[in-house]
């Protein structure tokens, strides 16, 4: 399967608590932290929820 690299580029301060929980569920711990995930509908849904806070790159 394809992999994506997700990097947090904007602060989660002021975000909704569900968006903060989504970042934690993705494994992103702090600003400029990157994680790699396989592309699944669940992961893409989570990325879509916090798309204003992250940058997504194909690996």
C-alpha cells in the first residue's frame, strides 16, 4: 500500500478538543513532528479533520 508522511506545521492551541485528540491518535506529539502511515480510509479521514494543521506528503 501507499504510505504518507504527516507533519504538523501549525499549533493545536485554540483547536477543538476532537482535533487535538485526532493529532494524538495519529501519533503526532509536537510541532514539526512527522509520522508515516499507510493510506487507509480511516487515516485519510483523520488527516482531513486536521488538514489545516498538517502537511501531507507521499512517500
